[in-house]
């Protein structure tokens, strides 16, 4: 085994470029999630995902994470982000940082599509959550017990177990 010089850095290009139309996409009624930078690429240090929500679609009801922080970056439209008791209308360019143990949820209350980028730190294999979410939401009727198990497997805990299912306004 070759010994490495302790004073010499080993440089290598392990960069990844994901273009706007690239990444694994998961669609569900009223939304689309595109996996951009996954936990396997970053050795679970972070995960980056694009979320598109049609008007009136709830992305997530009030919940919290124990082991990861979440960052919302709004790139198109307006997203309503609830943090604790506050509701923030975040337009394009807004950034909302939500540290662990902070109750939060988000939805598109506007009349146009909203697009956000979500960054999770650490990544905690969040793409597994999104794949499971697509599977569960695309099976009708949606099984709340299965949805709750998925939530808890991926470090998401609803604040109100009586109101944790995503939905459309007026449904």
C-alpha cells in the first residue's frame, strides 16, 4: 500500500453538473419533485431537490425534523411557508432557513405554479422519502398509516397527527 504524504493534498474532480431539465423526477397529483444532488453523491452530507407545486397544492403540513436542517429557496411564483405560528409568503428569490426541531410546512396558495429548491443538511437519504412519497400519493386512496410510517422513517414528525396528509385547497 502506497503511503500518502501527510502534507500533500490529493486533488480530484468529483463535481457533478445537473442541468435544469435533468435529475430523476417523481410526479404526483399536483406536483413534481426532481432529485438534483442526492445523498449518495455527497456521502449523505446534503440533498438538493426541486419541488414544483400547482396552485392550491400543499407540499407538507406542519412537521419537524430531529436530525436535519432544511433550506427553502423560492425560484418561481410564491410559496406560503409556515414556521411555527408564522406564515411567510415567500416570492422568487426568497430563502427560508428552518433548523431542526422547528415546526414548518409549505403550500402553494397562489394562482400560478410555484417552484422551490429544498436543501437538506445532512441529506439523510431524503430521496428515499421522495420516492416513497410518489408511490404513496399515486395510490388511491392514500393510506395515512403508510404515509405516517414513511414520514417517521425519514426523520419527519407531524405536529398534529390528525392533520398531516398533503392535500389540495378545497379538497
